[in-house]
């Protein structure tokens, strides 16, 4: 298993916990993965990824609600919601190729989600990735592969 996959697994677990608790308590979340069998660098990167995705959740949740109106955030299984937030953040960052982000999200859905999760995750992320830039955010740079741009400073 690759280091990036391990980071995503830990970040997913932290996003799930953040969602269940409804708060961004970095210390508690860090403590929860303290005993995970990963190195300190992997844990630190996972913590940073989870918190960045958590901060961008409102923007992503709105985009998902528009693209999957039958499955608004409150109706999604918590694991699926966490995977979408994680992958959506990675897509918005534009640092990882779209196909890799979607493939990794589908793999996480197979590992942690329900039988229907992989297809749901794949479908929603594919729709997000295909959105034209100007439709949802005209300020999104042309080289960014996602229509939504998560504002890390303003999304709480």
C-alpha cells in the first residue's frame, strides 16, 4: 500500500470523526491516530489533509447537493460523505491528477463503505470533475480541474 493511500485512509478516519463530533478539535483527532501503525510524517500529512478537507466541506457539500439532489449531505452515509469531502478537496487543490483522486476515492469506498458506495462515489466525483470552470466559480484558474474552488481561509 502506498504512503499516499495510507495518508488518505487516516485522513478519511479523521474526517469521519470530525463529522461525528461536529467540531474541529485538532488535539483530539491527533490523539485518536496516535497509536496508528504509521510514521510521524504520514500521520502529520493525514492530519493536515483531513483538516483542510474539513474546512472546505461547506463548499463541497453545496456542489454535491447540486449534482446529486437525491442524495443531499444529510442523507449520505457518513463514510461516503467523508470520502467525498476528502476527494473533493484533493480535486479542488489540483495537485493530484483527477483520475488518481477518483480511483483512490473508489478504493476507499470499497474498503470502508457499503456495497453501493463505490458506484455512488465514482458517479458524484466524475460529475464534479466534468463541471465547466466558469459555471460555479469564474475565478477558478484554467489549469484547475474542478469547478469549485475551496476557499481554505473562509470556509469554516
